[in-house]
C-alpha cells in the first residue's frame, strides 16, 4: 500500500504526502531496530548493497522573477558569493 501511495504522491508532485510516508517508515524502522538491535548491521549491509540502485533525487526546478533593481539568487544546493 505505501509503495502505491508514494508513487502516486511523486507523480502528482505531492511533497507533503511523500514526506509523511517517509516519516511513517522512519518510525517503523526505528521501532524495529529498537526491538531487534542485533539486526542493525544487517540493515546497514542491505542499504549499502541497494545504494547504487537508489534513484538520484537531484531534480531541481526553480522559478523567479525580478524587476527594477532587484536581484534574484537561486541555488539547487550550496551558494557562496561576495557582494561588493
């Protein structure tokens, strides 16, 4: 059920639902590992094994407009500059 919900949220651009599903699964994993701490290394190994197949979530879309003497600064990640 969660996979279908996640795919629907992604397709519809529903970031709130996507975030809620992530938080739900984070809580499930936290409770699982609290109940079975001996499985921590097995989970790390699995995540390491699957990492190359994880989708690159690097898509950034930005829109801005400025008028007059206004300036717009946008960055998909870090932004460094000196204003003189």
